[in-house]
C-alpha cells in the first residue's frame, strides 16, 4: 500500500513570492546613483559590490528588494546577486544596529585581550555574536584580522579603529553609543552610522564637514618599521655572529655595526648544516636503513664495502 505525502507529514511548502520593488521615488533616486556607479566600470557587472553597499545604505541591510534592484539594473538574476551578497560578511542579511561593533579575535588580538573583550561585551549588552541590542543601537560580532596587530587588541565600530582596548574601555564605548554621546575613533574619520558608512563604501564622498581631512594616515606604531627601513631610526643592536660567543666580548661592551653589517639579525644569512662544519646536522635515519651521519656513511661500514 502506498503512503501519501500528507500521511508522511511531509510539507513541500509554498514557493517564495517575488520581492516587492522600491517605492517609485526611492527607485528613481537609487537608479540615478546606480548609473553613476556603473559608469565607473567597463563591464557593468563589476559594479555589483558597490551597488550592494548602495542598497545596504537604504535600509541598513541587503533586503530581497535590494537584491532585486541590483539584478534589474545589471541584467543579472537574483540568484547571481544573492550568491555574491551571501559570500561577503560586510553585507548584512537581516536588520542590524546603527553601530556594528566588531571585536578582533584573531591570534594576536585574542592573546592581548580580544577574547576577554568579546566575552565582556556579550555579558554587558546581553547579546551573542551577530545579535543586536533591543534598542537597535548595536550589533556585536567577532571579526577577522583588520591588519592592526600593532595596536592589539582592536575594536572596530562601523569599520573605524578603536585601538589598544580593554574590557572596561570597550564597555564605556558601547555605553556612549547607546546614550548617543559622541565617540571618537583612535584614528581615521569621525564615526557615522552604519547606513552612512555603507554609502561611503559604495563610492560616494563623505559630505560631513571636515570628515575627509580627519581621515589621517597610518599611526606611529605602523610607521616605525618603515622609518627603520629608510634609515630614519637608530640602528638596532646586532646579534653576535655564531663564531663569537658571549665570553669573547668584554662585559659592558656594545657592538657597533659596520656599514657592511645587517641592521637586523632577521634578514642576515645564517649558516646551515651544509655550509657550517662546526654545527653539523644530527644523524639522519631513512626508514629501513642503518643510522647515517651528516657525511652520509653508515657508522659500521668498512672501507671498501
């Protein structure tokens, strides 16, 4: 006897209806912006990423309506646009807060306190990763490396840097955001809402007075290595060569590098076992073979065998 699908309690569901379009006035405004974005590229499809930022700036996340709009103006299918929108983490797929608070939990930030900051903020705000506070102000998330390891641990709010944070300073930051008090990034442009940030990422100028001038450049910690490479900083002490032991240098003597010496031991060539007879490699044993020395001869081999 055959069992019907209803008897098996299998629900096939209903197909999702097409997404509604934007109101006419909103669509006209977005189409004008879209034409400006598309004109930057020789192939219109290349404009998809900034167009996703554009529609995200409209509602704070990439809606089905926004996906349909991008597909229409670029001549793509909604499936093609969705594939891109779901690949990149900078595109939100659900309503989120005015301020995206991201805590770097990659290796260096984590060991410097990033994990502790993230846990403290979860407890303080009462939300988990990717969740938004009840007042709609803050969405908390842990984020991947933001190339600011020299300022670890780092918190980013709408992609602006807040360096050298602690659990307590991070809690003060989110409290100020929720109270709508002015929060100033450690470096970079003044903070704005996530929707305003999305429009800037779409390629439109930041029209706030003084915002562009306040953008600044790399911080002092980031520039230290560059200055050293250009010879603008005092030379580092040189690690003594292997043939010179600590007993060969009088106590209190500082070795001054000659012009021919490297300023760092990290980029100076080090002898290997093949080129340094004073530091041979240990015995090497091939599977199934007798132990061999670095010279290659078996220790029990007789001359002529």
